[in-house]
């Protein structure tokens, strides 16, 4: 063998490995500041209760299934419980686990893209490793990923992505060695029977793994021998066709009506969501291919909903462009299969969260894995450049882009290191976002900048900002003046979102605790109005009902208060608070038997909860005991 040729091959193999090793170090450096950051948004529902536990002894079974998602996501929840076992309530370590998973995903993406380009060239080539290293590096360093990695609960997204790409790696490896022994035949079905369930039980998007495999076969891979091809076709029919059949039956027997009913608590319809998602896909594409501080951002509730094909005019353009994009895998699969597959990968990755389900319109973590598709397409375009000199120029451009990604990601990670800097950055990126404004206002209020906070809220439409102004008055003056409590904006709301609901519950808590003087009749009217609106989550409705019950009890409307409390026990059957509160009130009313029944019910529910209610139970027990003396 020619020594110089051998050295060249060794160098070609070593360069991607060295690049990835350097990228791993840079990614760790980027994210270290952000690991110190706080919980946010959905973290408070899923992660905060786990962090508050002193021990998991005997509680694993009850904690393994989340209320998030149809399947409970036990794989992701199990990883959180493992974190608690290893690190206790050290949030830094929990976020470090997310960082480790991000690096692991990047390594698996490298192997996947390497196999992908080898499959196109039909033999292992140094250029395949170079393309794979470039895609993996760009994906790992991309600033878009910061809001997934540092958003603790989105480990669900990370694990689903990890198992999905791992399944694709195993499938491609076995596919390229078709006709082998039993181990190869086993590897051929593992993506369906092992990796798809693991991905789905991390987050429901994992159901798309068989669809990715179907895209691989149709867009990119060459046919096998007739016997093996027949076996492969049977497997695809079984593992893709059967779920499609089950899904069709589910939709036909009530599932579709459930999807339609989900829009009753949204301020947009199914058709409006689909039109808007055409624009959202291109916004995701812009974030992936040309990220800036302005187009990135955690909150995107400032997005204008498409009310028609020309409202706004970009809707029609986007719908037409999505149709053209969907045609790319069809018409380019022979001429440029990697580009075709990359586009297909991006579109397939958004089939769950960017189509008919009545989710909120847009979040960056939804494109965590799909972003890899567009990066693959870019790598395919670069590899198809016929001139070596132009390819080298493109490689230099890629290096510059990676440096740009590093700079933006590093800045974002630093912003996520404290609550104040994080919410300030959210507001700078999206000053018209009600969510971003409300959180930044909380930061300003905590620092005593009430004038600046009220100035921001003055430009935010809707009842959420109106109610937050009441809250600011409570914090600054310890009272809310009657003229300030205008309910007009609340009455105009068609559906009620989290923003005004959180504000009302905070105001109610301060009023009931005696920390703020609020006109009780107006507060009662505000809570009544809120409960009369469609509300997305039973927990939100139950919280409003709980506070309205307490307000009514405080002003002497005791029968109405007990009726509301009974409603709350049905809305949040897993929460002992309504029962324990009912026990307290029954004691006050002299209904000892009723108090004992409510206490027993609350105690039983509390024992199955992941929160510690022993203190509250003990307080009610003492009240009940003292009532007999």
C-alpha cells in the first residue's frame, strides 16, 4: 500500500474526530453559565414538585407517570427520578444531565449522517465523515438548542430525539448489511420494537420513527434482493401500517372529535392553526438557517394568527411554499437524495406539533430534532458542488457559521443563567409578547421599578396585563383602588389563557392572606367572570374555583363556597387541598361527621401525592380535635 495514501486516509478519518472533540469542549463551555439558571414555565408543574421531595422512598410508582402527554412519558420521568436519587434537589446537576444528553444526541447524529451519506455513495468515504461532523457540529452548537437544553422539563424532547436517531442508526446499519446473520435480522426490527416505544414513552413525537424509516426507504435507499425486499416490505406494512390503522380507528371512534373539541379553549380554529403553521414552519427554517437575537426567543405568543389566506398576506405565500417544499423529496430524490431526505426529515419531524392538535402555536424546542433535517439538506447541497475550489470556499463559510453559532449560543446561555437576565432577554427578543412582558414586569417589580413595570404593561393588550396592574398595586401600595379594577377587558375575552388566570390567583392569595386590601365584591365578580370562560386546563379552572370559594366564604356566602369547593374536588381529584379545606369549613359549621369524611378523603389523596401534605393534615386534625373540647 502506498504510505502517502495511507497517511491521507488516516488524516481524513482523524480530522472529523478532532473536530467533534473540539466541539464537545466548546459546547460544555457554552452551556456552563446557563446550568446555574432557574426553573421556568412547565418546569414548575413537573420538576419543582420532584425537587421539593426529601426522599423517593416508596413513591417511584406514583411518580413515574406525568400528567403531561397521553402516555405519561415514564422514560423521561424515570430519568428525573434517577436525577433525584443521584443528586437530590441540585438543579444544576439536573440541567447538567440535559447537557450530557445533548452531547450524546450530537454523537448519535454524527453516526446517523455518516451512514446516510455512505448509503448514497454506496461505500464508506472520507467525505461522508466530514459531512457528518459538520452537521453534528452545527446541530450541537446551534443557538436554537439553548431553550431545549436549559429548559429542564424538555429532557422529554431530548430523550425522544435520542431514541429516534438511535433507531435510525440501527436501521441504516442493518439495512446496509442486509442478508447477514441473526444479529443483523434482529437489528432490522429493533427500531420498531425497542427504539420506537422508548422514544414514544419519552415524548409522543417518538411515534414518527417508523415514518422516518419509510422516508429513508422511499427517498434515499436502493432496493434489496427480491427475498430481502419482500421481508422488508412486510415489516414496514406491519410496523407502519398497523399504527396507521389503529390511529384511523381511534380518530373514527371519537379521537377526531376530541381534537376538534380542543379548539373550544383556544382563540383560533383548526383551519386558522393550519394556515398559521405554514408560516411557523418558515419561521423555524429562518431560525435554523439564519439565527439572530431577534428571531430567537422562548415566547412566541406575539405571533399573529392567520385568520384567512390573505390575513396576513404571507399566509398564502407560506402555504404555497410549504407545498413546494413538500414536493422536494418527490422530485429531487434521484438527483439529490440527501437534500430530498433532509427536507423530508424536517417536515416529518413537525407532523405531530405543527398540524391538527390544538397546541399553542410555536415553541423552539419543537424543532430540536427536525432542525437536523435542514442541516442535512445544506450538507447535501455542499457535497453536490462539482468544483473542489468552490467546495473549499463553502467549507470556510461553514467554519464561519459555526463561530457565529458559538457566539450567539454563548450569549443566550449567559442570559439563561439568572431569572432577571433570562426574562429581560425574552422581552428584548419579543417586546409584543404578553408572556415575555408579564415575566419581565415581575422582575422589574421585584427590583422596585414599579413605574417602568407599569409603563410596559400599558402597551400590552388583554385582561392579563390589566390584572397584573392590580398585582403591581398590591406589591407597591398594599391595596388596589376601586377605579383600577375595571373588568371590561376580562369580560371581552373569548377564552381565558394562563396569564390572567395566574394574575387572579395571585391577587386572591394576597387578599385572603391580608397582605393587600382588595374590594372583595369586585374580586368575587372577577373570579366569577373568569370561571364563565372556556379554560384549557382543569387545574387552572380548579384554582379559580378554589379562590372564588375562599372569597365567598370570607364574605359570608358559605353555601355557595362549599358548592364551589365540591366542584374543585372533581376537577382536581388528585389534589387533597379542596378536601382539607372542606374539612376546616365543616369544623367551623359544627358538622363533625362531614369534617371527618373530608379529612379522611384528603389524607388518603395526600398519601398518594408527590407533595408532602402531612403538615396541613395535622393542622386540620388539631382543629377537629379542639372542636370536641
